[in-house]
C-alpha cells in the first residue's frame, strides 16, 4: 500500500530534522535523548549509582543516556510494550504498563528497594482525535505517578511526559500535593507543534 501524501511529508521532515541528524551523528538511538539531556542540564536529576526506572523506554535513547550515569553501583530497569535492542547493564521488561502483570514484574525486580529516579516518556498510540488521545495520555501519567509515589525515595525525582489539554491541570494539582517541587520543561528537541511538556517533580512529601 502506497503512503499518503501527509505520511510522505512527515517522513521527509523527520529525516531532515536537526535532532534526528544529530542523534545519528552522535550514535544515539533516537532524537528523544536530547529532551532528557536538556532536563538533566537544568535539573541535575541523574547522578552516579542511582536506581532508575525508565517507562516507555523503546527504542532506548533515554536508557542509553541514563546507563552512562549508572556505573558499577547503579541499576536501571527499562519497560516498554515494544521490543528494545539490549543495552549493557539495563534490565528490560517488555509488557504493557497499564496491565497488572507488567507492574507485578517490575515490583518483583524492585524487591522493596526504592527508586532514586522514575522516568516516564510514555505516550499512547495517537489516533489524532484529542477526545480519545488526551484521556489515554492522562491515564498513563497517572499510572506512572502511582508507581513513583509508592516506590520513590523521599529525595527522589519523578519526570513524566504530559500533554496539555483536558485533565492536565487536575493532574498537576495532584503532583503538587505529593511533591515539594514541580517544575515544567519544554525541551528544544520537543517538536514545536506538540502539546507535550515534561513535569519534573522532586521530594516526596511525608
């Protein structure tokens, strides 16, 4: 089946994208890594030896970058519905995070240890219909928050991708009740037309 005109235009724009070209040149798996790099430069969420959970990890750009900080004493668990090529030192779980079975597999690996950092770059498969896509994105962010709130150490960080729209403000209010600090980042690598924004949350309130 031939591609639509809009699909061909998207592919053309993608391959000419400055961050796509930069990722290829620097050997990263995806352009998304530069979003995390900018967040790290501003908020210093990554430190050597941390215990990190990366949700929505495939194809592995964020996990690649995080693994540079893990070193011998750190640990990184990556999760995605899609397969991911192995990364040295990264424990990968393939599964649907919205299903209890996947959550149980994560908790079995955690074995009651608290995370220093929970990252979520999860997004639903977009239909292009906001009335359908927005509730799905909010739901994924809520699931990531629930896991972080129960499994993050008191001084840990939670970084989650959100999409601005219905339910956004209510979710932000919940974050502010749970964390001492909630900041928002729109990295330069985030496409200008995208409604995505990242919440950087720090310090679980007692």
